[in-house]
């Protein structure tokens, strides 16, 4: 890809992220689903391009979306995240926290796609970890993803600077 084309692409992508954050008074579930589909695709594009800043920007918009709508991605997007990203990806971490902590495990027993065995295995494991830690008296942070520091779901170079308070 020519550098100029790549610059245009990034500009478009980042402007897209900015537009996504300015969503006005849209509050319906459909809009939330579209937003999640877009943002998950964006994170995966950032992974394929090796673009950490793009992945972090997508994470910021996901946290804003989660906060505004109180919802996570629909199961199609969850399946994509588990199919196309590595086990320790920040995308998976954020989605798992949304399902376990924010949504408190509801929605799982209804229309869930059994094709995503990995998610179905990891989900109760994560729930169990939290429960077990709580029983043992270990203090567990069960804040919703949007209440945590954005950097909890970011990738930063080891020892490098993290985000400032206004970055997310
Ligand atoms: Zn950060």
C-alpha cells in the first residue's frame, strides 16, 4: 500500500472513530449492535495492520458505547472476536468483562451460538475466578469496563508512556 493511501486510510479510520463517539440521541438496540459490529471490525483491522493506536482507539469507542447503551456486542461479534484474535487480546478481555461483570451473565443461556466453544469455556472460568476470589476475601475489581482506567484495556509498550487522563 502506498504511504499516501495508507495515510488516507488512517485518516478515514480515525475520523470514523471520532464520528462514532458523537452519536447524538441514538439509543436503540439496533444502533448499538451496528456500532459494536463496526468497532469489532475496526479492532480486527488494527490487529491485521499491526496498528496499536488504532486498536486502542477502537477500545475507547467500545467503552463509550458500553457506557452509553449498557450493552455489549451481539454474539456474532463475540464469535468474530474469538475466531480472529489471539486468546490474550484486549478485545477479548473487554468483551469478557462486559459479559461477566456488566451484564452479570444474563443473555448467555438464550440465543447463544454453541459454535464458539472457547468463549463458552472461558466465560464460566472467569465467573468462577471472581466468585472464588470473593469467597477467599481477595478484593476483586468488579467495576464495569467503562469505570476502569482505559489503559486496563489498552496495549502500551512495556515501560513506555501510557495514556494521559484526557486521552480516553
Ligand atoms: Zn492507555
